[in-house]
C-alpha cells in the first residue's frame, strides 16, 4: 500500500510534465515564456556582428552539418547556411509550428537548398543520430522546461568532436536568461564538459561551448541542480 501511494504521489507531482520526461529529474528553476525574448532586430544584430562573432568562435567551416535549435524566424539559419556552403547542411528546428511555417516560407524565398526544417518537442530536439558537427542553442536555452531530458536526447546526434553552442544572457531563468553556473551544472550532469566561455558585447550576453564526455548517464542517475533546500556547488550562489 505504501508503494502504491508513493507512485500515486509521484504521478501527482509530475502531472504538469510531459510523460516522456518523467523518468528524468525535474529542473528546479523557472522557465521563460516562449517567444517573449526581446532580441534585437536582425539589422541591429548584424550591426554589432553577433552571428559573425558566434560563427567565428564556433569555428564554422564550409561542408559542416549544423543544427539551429529554436530557430525562430531564422536569423542564424540563413547565416549558417551561407557559412557552411553548398556542401554543408543546416537543420532548423523549433517547437512553435507557426514559426516553422514562417521559416519555411523564408527558406523557399531565399532558395536555401542546404536547409531542412523540423518540428521539435520541449523535452526532445528530435535530431538524427551521429549527424552534427555543431548544435546551436541561441537565446533559447532558458525556455527549455525539461533540460535534462532535452540534453540527454540531444547527445546521440553529435558526431565525434562535435560541439554544442549556447548564447544567452546572465539573468534569472524567468527573465530570458540563465546564470552561467547553473548552465554549466545542467550540462555537466548530463555528461558535457565546458570547452570555452566568453562574454562579448557583440552577443549582448555570453558564449558557452560544450562537448560530450564519457558515457551518457542513465536518466535515473542524473542529479538535478539547485534542489530546494540545497546548494549545488556548480549552481549560482
């Protein structure tokens, strides 16, 4: 009877989460509303060389295969497509169906033959395995409500030597940003190592680059960061 009661309690606590994420720990942090990020216009971002700076830091080269997760209106998608060239590929992904439709129209209008588009899920980027040299999470990671499931399912998509790129702002997670230490902790607990971290005015925030190391942990072995009443050494002070 106690076991059954415990299972019922667990289900009640997790009823607001996707069923596909419930084997992973809950993220003990707030999440920003989707689509509410006040990112500058594309012209303003180009004027401060945002995309160019990120692509230089990520060492994007012709022929690479990259994923733009949370692609939105396609600011990075179209610039990555030009950078990787005809021999490269860009997969643009978003969980917003209306954004995907608008991006599809843009891709067709600009004749971006090396770009494909995919609908993702909040706990799963739905990327093909062993496919990408770089995965970009630009000004969107703070909107990921199930970071442990999301990163765990992202890992198999990486080729050997691949990197995951995060650009975000050092703000509370419910204010369209995420503290770097919390970002590092969440990636670390799913088996990623921080490779590079820089703050640059061109980004209106920071750049973090990760690579997968070791074996992917089992979902039940993942320790959440910043649990209530605890202070994780890699969480914000």
